[in-house]
């Protein structure tokens, strides 16, 4: 006989599953969007590869031009260098920068050219300093070499010293070490198209014969020209020299001691574009004045010859006229 517990019904409870049903395909939507974007990207790349560069430039300009400019016209804000284009320094202004672009101030362009020229000269200065430092021969003469930027350009000064003169006393004969310096510098000056100016300086020691004979003026000019010859012998182009000056003792480096050895020096100036153009224009103007004067004298001589010819033919014409007049009266 079975007990009461054996007669109870058996109940089986199954826990409900909270997991998502098998086959969730929501990722396919994101993948489809990605593939669509990729297809559009490759379509754009294919279209861009099949058009001309001119068309590409037009498309790029279209996207760079603001809508207001495209509708109303005017200069393109995309050409502006300002963070807030349109107003320049005054952020409330709307046409200040456009006005400056339209006026095209020549002084700004000249200032930019001067700045670029100065940067090139500074680079040449660094190049020369590097050559002097890397060359064992030139390195020992470094205290006698002064390099600086002046209003005319890059100035290279070679100084005389008490124990190491550049030239023989009272002569333009170049000493061997001076020849070495000049011939090493010469080829480097070809790296820029700028012209070169050479100046010779002496101390205030005078010759026994005084200024009427060979003086510091002739000596400084001869030393500057001797330096020019050594630069060319080292490899500098002959056409780079624009002028050779002898300044005697008029511009001492040591003003408190006019007999100081450092006052005896050679100055090599790589002229900047402004100084070179000014010097060339001044000399060109003088040449033009000379040409105009010659033309004026030629015109005066021609006019005088014409007047002489007219005066010579005038007496022969008067009798003929008188006879004709008389004949008219008889008739």
C-alpha cells in the first residue's frame, strides 16, 4: 500500500530564459551603413580621378568660397591670412582687410622682399662661420674676421694685427695668410646673386712725401683692388664686384687710437638688393644725364647746320623773286 506522499502529482518547473533569441541581426544595419559609405567614398574617388585638374581646382574653390561671398560677390575670405578674416586688426570692421588687399600697398611688398633678402644674407653669414670653424687654417685667423649685418648687407671685415699684418708695410702686396683667407671666401660668395663691394682702410700714419705723392688714399684703393684679385683667383665670379673703394683713414674702427692696427682692414660687403639697386640707379641716372646731354649737343649742332644752310641759300633766292616781281609789273 502506497503512502500519501507517493500519490502527490509531480510538478516540473523550468526557469525562463532571459537571453535574446537566436539569430539577432541588428549588426547588419551598421555594416550596411558602413558599406554604403565606403561605396560612396570610392565613387567620389573614381569621379575625381577622371576629371581634369582645372575642374578639380574649380570644385575646391567652390567649397572654399563662403556662401555670402558667392552670392554677394567680393574678395574671397579663403585668401585671408587673418584668424578673423575681413576686418584686419579691428575685429568689428568688415572691409578693412579687403581694402588692404585691393590697394596692394607697394611698401608692404618691398618690406617682404627686404626681409627675405636679409634672411638669405643671415644664412650666408652662418655658412661662412661654419666654413671658418671647420677649416683648420681659417680657424686660427678667426679673431681677425668680423661678420655682421649692416644696412647695406653682409659685411666681412678682415683686420690687421700687430703680429700678423695682411699686407706688407706701406704696400699692397698680399701676405700668404691673407691670400688664403680671401681665396677660401671667394667661392662661397657665389652662392648668392648679390653684388659685392670692397673697401680698403688704413691707419693715420702718413708717408714722408705727404699727400701730394703716394698716400693712404692710393694705398687703401690698391689694397682693395689686390683683395678683389685674390677673391677672383679663389673662384669668385668677376662680375660680382660692383665697386672697389679706397677710404684711407676716414673711417677708423678704433677711434680713440687712429694708429691702431685694427684700423688697417679690408671690408667685403655682400650688398642687399636695396643697396645694390640704389647704387645702380644712381649711376644709371648719371649715365642717362650724360646721354641726354650728348643728344642735346647733337641737336644743337644739327640746328646750327640747318640755319647755316638756310642763310647760304637765302641770297640766291632773293634776285629770282625780285625778277619775277618785275616781270609781273611789265606785263
